[in-house]
């Protein structure tokens, strides 16, 4: 997670380049990219090249005084790295582009076809994202399957077969002993020709650990060397990016490649992590890649984010086999700006991805996930009590996990621990492998474990009635056999182990998702509770709570359902998802039967967890990293006013402003050099302080540089003017420089008496970067997004300095 | 639909009352209510009583000069009928209320419990809405079932049994002749003891028409006398109300009662209309009723709309048995302000409603709708072509329907036709009944027809292979028998009839939904195409397109699927729903198998229909009625500026403003009397025109009235001041009146150069009523929501005068 030190140094460096040494920005941005190594080059292509567009949406000079700067110049309208975009401006630019295309389309057939292509490009991008995300998910599933089994043995007939594939292709194996076929050999069988006994066990154990360490080492090395952004689940950063922040390279091609490869490695290594969260990151990388192919998206940061929202939906769709759940996840959890058009397109992308994955059919069962369930036994009202208990457990687990994980990650950031990421991964992998191997429930992959816990006959060592002829679906409750008691112990140990190790695993410098470990914790707890209730009901039919619905010989308790409810509760406690969680679980079961238990558990879990702290794990990591994320879910309820938040505060130096027609080029350059503000309000004069507009720092620098290079007569004491008409200057003074083109004539203003809750609302809904504060028409100050976030942190008794970016 | 004349006269009258005769507003609003008859009384209770709240969110006077008006006075913060609410203000008020409760909750245990109750009230309201909406839907289903059958005959054993219930209870009936049991007698059997022959047919025909006319007459009379707002589908008005408009009584108790009763009557009368749209209205009435029980919702128009959004979801949930589809419908189609909290609660309400309906089980099959399907035969890529054709048909039907229906409704509004609503209903019912009876496909209820068309064996008179032993699900394609050819003809006639009669039915003065007739049109067309393709495939196995997937004896074409795809296409063409449509159809089939055909048809249909006009039927009716609805889906792409839209225009009289401390009570009263603006900007002085704040007309009137009545020394030439400190007045002048309390110190401003697309965005996203326009700090003009809408209409070459309300 902690890409922050890198970010900080980069931010400082970029400031240094663009200000201190007055190097022109294209170079500076090149230099930034250089520091981010190769994976940044992809960005250079579509950030630094495609910029000959005018930011005309906000410019409304009637243009009767054409001079050089009325022509567009390069790099206007792009953003620096680690800055926040201005949504209104992006939208305005897109409308402008659209208007231009519509007007042109009437000119010729060719232009008309081009306009049609432009209109269709959104759907094409979605199709491509769906295809690629589905394919990658399928490939990852297949590879994980093979490599997980590789830790235990190898297929003699074809080494690239997983255990299951190996035995499926062998005709000898019946369904019963599907996992015992001669082609599949454990390492001990292959190496020392022994399959039983202590020495074989130890050899297998040793090789299991060795493979795990090899995979983990490879993964962490690849991440460190090629793509530092490939670590973590990626969802906190994607949330921040979708809210308008720019992190170049975070969704680049290198990240895509390395994350895909290392994801396979780390999941196969048996670490307590899942591939679901990282799949969202992978899908967003796909989205970013394809949006770079169409100028409509590559040149507009706002439009690009629409594509990314849809890509996130496709990612969840393939991660859980839940297209509708994916769209709702994108809507509820990750997206910031989600117009209805995006909803429709997200749905399309999610469906294409799901169908692509289904046609790859990685699990050989026409299902998109391993833990799909298909039972339809009813549940009873009295069971709501254990379901709600599971909800409480989920909430408590969520709180515990978030607190401990954040504390550990903070420790990693601030102590020497963070300096040895490879060692950390190796150590955690070794501990995981050593503890996991002896327990059959932790040895297998976590999704297999979840699948077994969900399925009704996952733990089937009951004392069987020999006369039973019913189908498997309808087995009555039976007394537990010794195997079940044994399994209970093993599950309890697995639960404790998973809880502890996951806290240390999530946040290491490898791709790591949180969905699967959380679900595993919940599924284990749920299954234990379920078996408990089942045995209770079996042995005490006559208790008043069981009498009504549980006759002897009936199948009244479904432990698999408890596992599912527990999984939903734990996932809800950690992520605080609500609707999308229930819909994903609904799509996993394919029926409305279990929606009430699932909802009860999800609601309880969220309430319990919220009682200890409102933040989900993703928001907590966003805060930890100091990203400028203005959460739509946080309600701001304090009674402060804009005047309390704006800068300059009382006693501070007055606001740095430009005047409309009295400052020289040198004055402006000095101002730019001496301050590090991202923009400057332009006023009529320093005395009247009546606001005219707002000029971006970046565009000022570019414009002055361009003018100095290409326009004659512009020298240090040329007067800069932002008005339509040039100011009256003495006869012998140099030619004045008109910069009205870069002036935003419609800056956003609020009065100093505006309640902060309204200001926060405006920032959120309109996606502003800054807002000017006036009183009776006079400019008083400025509020930036960072100021808003810092104020919110302060009001919530947090450290305002934790918000680092603008 | 056409409640407009009433509205217009009301608006005029309310203006008259509040201005011309200077009657104080509470009285005037009482008079408005009086004109709306009884169903308005419910509103009086929670609009006119619960108003002793202060609009403190926007008021930030530090209050060091306490005088009378610093106390709250009644009626501040409410809105007049047919006005738009100010979302920011409502939100601000709610935050304030919340803050107050939170602060109080620390004082005592009792206050803490009260705060908990307040926090929980949202969930309680949702639960109640779900229960009532589900129950009403169940009752309506049962009643419709019975009354539809009553047109044909009666059950002798119990007259309140429908045909099916009658024969289910009779033990003699086998499954085969379920609809021929002795207890059920056709009218001819009962009256003249004849079941066959021409005279019996004519008697039955006659009684069928008579019953239909009776039902329709009752319905239209009830609507006219008791609840004029109960007519139509209600969705256009609900969309407008959710966007912030106030139509008192539209969601009142009388509307709820009458709409429920008349809905049963009109559906039973056999008219070409459905109950699905009106069910949404009914659910919203439930929502409004329950929200009136909790002050959190009854006193805040913004919060109330959150409840209504969720209620709409519950309505669709029971209408289609699709809880997730309902939530997405509410999100995509009807809601305006849809925070995530509402998403979660809507989901809860939709689920409760669905489970309530399921426990009532109106259709005796544990399903929520009659036309649930359960086949899982695969489809083939080549079939996409007919599916897309059906999409094109759906789009064309949508366009045709919207154009013709709007033309007819406009005719009804503008000509004498509109004066005889009862006669119109009677005539249409008579025509419908006369034409419908002879055709078996139109005689039965439309949902039964759809169910039969969807089901794979709905038209089973094929030439059967006598040796066939396969299950019904897997019947191979067979040559069509004479019955199928006959059915094709009847279906074709039914199609033409439905298309024509629906155009005239939708919009009459009775409750009328559009979903079911649209789906019926599509299902008929789809079934015809499906049977065509099936026969083609049967007779031409060897054609290249069939060769790959359709061997002789295989079940390769499912005509029921075509019917479903056609239904989705036609529904999409009329309503332009997308995601919610696909999800509703997905929930009807319960599997992902058919999502691709459904999506292909829905997308095609939307594209085709959009090519002829962007408006769906609901938006078209909103425009027809001139409601102030700012659609989030319309993109504003013109290049105009705020200065082009604001008033006063060039050459108009200057803006009416108040000054902060120089106008007397009489000046203000004159200004109020002479203008009809909803509010006035307050400036420093007429010369400087620097903006201080904004005062609402309604609150000005109330404040002055209150002050005159209850504060000594306030006379006509008292100076009104909005500043903190009283102005300096000559010694002998009367006591000045401080009105800072009602001044909004944070009015929304934009500069005159702001592009209109940004202004439209701001109005949409922040839900403003008005926005002030400034240039370098000077007040230039004002833009109201009406101005924005009129400008948008003008730019779209529509009549700007069609926007009537503010």
C-alpha cells in the first residue's frame, strides 16, 4: 500500500522541476515519468502527446482581437501527477469536443461516419474490456489451479495439468476416487517412490514450503523491480483515482502485466489472500489501456473515469461471477461520478466479461466461480437468531481486522520494518506454509475451502442410515460422526490461524485481495455454528424452538447456508458493502430464498462494525495513505462556515492574486516562483478585490513560456492583461501580453457565510478543485479540496496533516 | 394525465390569494386545499401543522441582537403548492435537525432513546411500506382475478371464487379439464341453461360487454368524484415530484384508496392497460402516508423524497416480482436524488414487499407474477438476427406509440373531447369489449395472454409424434398443425387491435399502466416471429444457417423466448429503460442464459427509438403537462452563457431587489404586490449592487405579517434591515425591523460568463431553485429553474411557454 514515500518525493521533485528551475513542464513531466521507470512510458504516449486541444469550454473570449495566444498551445488541459482533476472543466471540454464533432458531421459523409464511430467507441471499449478482463480472469484461474497443485505433486501425462484435469483425462478414475489416479503423483512418490509414511510426509511438507517460498519470492521481486504499483488490492487507489486523483502509471501496461503474473504466484503460494480485489485493479488497467486507444477517452480525464468505473464492474463480475453485483459494487463502492450512461455500459462490460469467462470455463462446471451453490432447502424463522449472531461476529471481525491491520501497516510505514519488504513476504509465506500444511482445511486453496464449506455435503462424515435412498439434496439431519468432531477442531484452528495471518498479509508488497480471506473466516465460523445448530436440533427435537419445524428424520438445518451467511457477514464487516454484497451472494445462489438470512447478517454486521468506527478497510487505507478522497458516504454535520475554512486565515499573509491589467510578466513569474498554489484568482485591482476569474498555475507557466518563445516583443516588463481590450500603456513600453484565453471566467464562488456542509456538498457533487470565497462581491479567500478534507479530518478529531495531496 | 387545467387555475388562484388580496398565506393555502376537495385534508395535517421549525441551516446570524424575529415563526420552511423545493435548503435543515438530536441525546437516557428511534425510523417506514405495498398488490391481484372471471361466469359454490379457484376446490376436475368443472357456470348456463349455440354465445358476449361497461363506468366516476389525481399511470408525476416539485394531494390517502379500487375495476373491465405503473403510484402513496407518521420525513420535503424513491422500488418489486429490478428502476427511471443510504433502504422495502406478496400467493404458484417462466433451453448465435429484428420492431412501436398517444392526448387537452371523460371511457371500453370478445387471445386478461405467449407450450396444437415420451421441456420442433395457423391469424389480429386501442386508452381519466399492453404487443409479435423461425428451421434443416445447430428431431427454436425478447423490446421502446428492464426480465427468468438476447433486443430497441426522438413516454407526458422537470439524462450541449438566459434580458426593467438597510416596510410590501417573483436578492445599495443575500417572497410576507401583528412599533414606514446592526435612523422615526433571520446569506451565484451547460449541471446536481448572476462582484440578474427549462426547450426547438411551473 505504502506508495506514499515515492509519491512524496515525486511531488516534491515535480514542484522543484516546474518552479525552482523554471524548466518547462513537458520536460518536467518527462522527468517525473523517468523516475517512475518504464511502466510510465505508456502514459507519456497518451498524456503528453494528445494535448493539442483547447480548453475552450471555459473560455469565452469573443476573439475579436486575435493574437498568438488565441491559438491553442500544447499541454493545456492536462494535469500534473498527484493532482486532482476539475470535473466541471473536463465535462465542459467533452461537451465542446462533442459539439465540434456534431457540427463537422454535417459537412461530409466521412465526417458523419467519424462521428458515428466516435459515438460507438464507448461500446467498443466496453466490449474490449469485457473480453480482456474475462480472458485474464480465466487464465489466472487456470494458472492458479495448476500452480497450487504443483506444490503437492505433478501430472505425469502432462505436467501443465492440474490435479483435477490430470485425473479427469484419466479414464480409470471413477467419480469416487477422482483425486487418486496413477497419472498424478505426489512429489514424494515421484522422488523417493513413497506415498505414505513419515518421511514421505516430511518431504512433501518441505517441498510444499519450498514452492510457496519460491512463488512468493518471485512475486515480490517482480513487483519491486518492474511495477511498484502492482501491490495491494488496488481498490483504495482506484477509488481515489475514480474520485478524480491522478496517479500516473497506476493503471499502466506494466502494472497490468506484472499484477496478473504476480497474482497467480501469490495465490498459488498459499498466502492468506484472494484474487478478487486485484482482479478489479487488473480490469481497470485493461480499461485504461483500451481507453488510451480512443482519443475521446485518452484526452479527457473525466471520460476516462467513466470507462474505469465500468471496468471495475467487469472486474467484480468475473471475480464473483456476478454481473449485476459487479455493477452495483462499482456504483456503491468504488465509483464517484456514475452517470446513467455508465450504468448501462458497465452492465454491458460486466456481461461480456462474464460470458468470456464462462466460455473459458476454468472450473469445468460452466460456473464462473468455484463456490457457486445450488441447494434450495428452506430455512426457518428461528434460524434468524444464529444468523444474526453470525452478523455480530462479522461486525466484530471487521472491526478487529481493520484496527489491527491499520496499526500494523502504520508500523510498517513508520519503522524499519518497511525497508525489508522481500524479507517480510518471505517470512509471512514461510509461517503460513508451515502452519497451513498440517491442517487439511488450510492446506488447500482458500476458494476450495470456501466451496467445501458452502456445499451442503462438504463435511459428510456423519453416521449414515444404511437404508437411506434419498437424493443427496435431501439428507436428513444425522448425528455427527468422529470425522465431524475432528473437522470441528481443525476448523476452529483454521479460523484462529486465518484471522491472525490475514492481518499481517494484507498490505504487504504483493498483490493481495481481502474478499476471499474474509469470506473464509466467515464461512468457517458459519459452518461451525451451523453444525452446532444441526446437532442441537438433532439431539433436542423436543425443545420448544425446534419442535415446530424440526421433526426427527427431517433435513431441517443446512450447515452450508450458515457458512454462506457467515461469509457475507464477515465480508460486510470488513468492506461495509451492503446492496452489492447481498446481490453478489444472491447471484452466487441464484435464488431469492436466502436473501433474508443474507440481508439480516449483512445489516447486523454493518451496524455492529459501524458502532466501532465508520470506516471500511478501503477508506481506512485511503486515509492511511493521505489520498485526497472526499467520500460521498461521510456526512458532514458540523456547524462551521466557509469563512472558518478558507485561506488565508486571520493573521496570515493576504491571498496571492493577479490583477486584470497591471502586472508585468516578471511580477507574475515572481509570484509563481514564490508560491506553490495551483492557481491564482484574477481581480480588477488590488484595491477593489472584485473577482474577474481564475488562472491555473500550470497554464500560466505554459502560456508565458510559449509567448516568450514564439511571440515577438514579450519581455519581462511586458504587461499581462486578462481583459478583452489591451490596457493603455505608455508609448515606449513593450507590447502587452493577452492571456484571456487561459482565464477561467466562471470560477466557482461561495459567500463567506455558506455553511461548510453546503460547501462539502458542492465539492462532492460538482467535483471541484477549488472554490473562491467572497463577501458582498469582494474576494476574501480560497478553499481547495485539500482544505476541505483537512477541515473534515480536524472536525473528526483526526490529524489534518494526514491529507497530503491536492 | 391532463390535470393541467386544474393546476393552472389553482396556480392563478393561489397567486391571487397571496398577492392581489394580500390574504396571509396560511389562509390562502387552506383555500387551495379547499379547491382540491377532501383528499387534500390529509396534507393539511402534515404540511400546515408541522412547521414550527426554523430554517436555521442557512441562517447564520450570530444573534447578538435578539429581537422578536430571532424566534422562529410558523410556516417558515414550507413550500407553496406547485412550486419546486430547494434541495440544498432541505438538506441543510435535516442536518440541523440531526445535529440537534445528537446534541440532545447526550443529555439524558430518554433523549438517547429518542435519538435511536429517530435513527431507526427510516427502517421502520421501509418495513411498513413493504408490508402495505405487498398486501395491496396481493389484494389487487386476487380481486382482478375474480372480477375478470365474473365477466364470463360465476362460481356456484362460492361466488367470490375466481374460475380457477372454483375449479381447484372442486375435486372432480382433473388437471386436463381444470377449466371445465360443474361449479363454474357461464352466465348463459346460469341464466338460460345453455352453454353452447349462437344464442348462448350472444348472451355471454352481451353480458361480457355489460360487465366491462359497468366496471369502467364505476372506475371513471370514482376517479372524477373523489380523487382526480388517481388517473393515469402516475409515473410522470412521480418523477416530477421526486425531482422536487410539490403537488399536494397527489400522493394522498384518498388517491391511494381510490386508485387501488379503480385499478381493480379498470383492469377487470378488460381495457388495454396494466396495473404495473399504477402500482408504483400506489406504493408511493403508501410511502407518503407512512412518512407522514414520522416528523423526520413529514417536515422535510427532501427526506420525504428519499422515502418515495424507495416506495417506487417496492412498487415495481411487487408489480414484476423483481426486487433488484425495482431498485434499479427507481434508480434509473424515477429518482432524482438517490443517496446510497436510500439504495440500501429501497432494497429492503422492495424485498419486504416481495415477501409479503409471496406469502399472500395470489396466483397459487409461489410466484409473484403470472408470467414467470422456467425454461432453460439454449439459444444459438444465428437467432440473434430475429432478436435484433424484434428490437427494431420494439423501437418502431415505441416511436409510433409515443407520437400517436401524445398527439391524441394533446387533442384531448385542447379540444372539446376533454370535456367528456366519462363518455370517452365508456366508448373505449365498449369498443374494446366488442372487438376483444370474439378473439380468444384478447378475451382473457392481458397478463394471462403474456403468460401463455411466454410459456413454451402455450400454443401446443402441433402435429405430435405419437411415440414421443420426452418431458414437456424438451419437445423437438414439429410441423405446425391447423390450430397453430389459426392461432397465428388470431394473434396477428390481436396485435393490430392492441396497437391501436392502447394508443387511445393510455391517458384517459382512469388508472392506466403501460407496461402490460406494451409487453403484450411485443410478446405477440415475438411469438409470431418465433413460430415462423421454428417452422422455417423445421422445414429447411439443410439451409446453411440452420445446419449447424438444428438437426431434425431437436428442440432448436423456443418460440416462448422470442415472445419474451419481443416484450422486452417493446417495453424498452416505449419507456427507454435499459438496465432495469434487463434486470427485471432476468429476474422473471431467473437465469443468465437469456440475458444476451434480452440485451441485444433492448439495446436495438432503444437505439432505434432514440433515432426518432430522445423522449420516452414518461418524459413526453411530463413535457405535455409542462412540469418543471430537469432530466438528468438530457445532455445540454449548446454554447450559450448564463448571461443569455438570465433575467432581466436586455431592454427589460431592472431586477427587483431589496436593499440591506434602506427600504421601509411599505416599500417592500409594494414590491411584493407589484411583482410575482418567488424571492428577491438583497444588495448593499441600489447603486453598488453588491450582493448580500437572498430573501424568499413567502418568508418575507410571513415575517412582515408576524412583525406587524406581534411586534410593537412596526408600521408602514419602519425601515427593514438585513444587517447585524440597525441602521442609523432619525430620532423620531419608527423602530426599524430586523429581518436578517429570513435572509439566506449564502445564495448561489455564477458569473455571467459561465457556460449554460455548467449552470444546467449545477441546477441538476444541487437541486437549486434559482441562481444569481454576477459580474466582477456586481449583481446582474437571476436564473430560475423555469428559465433554465425554458432555455433548454428553446434550444431544442420546442415551445418555451410549455414550461409552466417554477
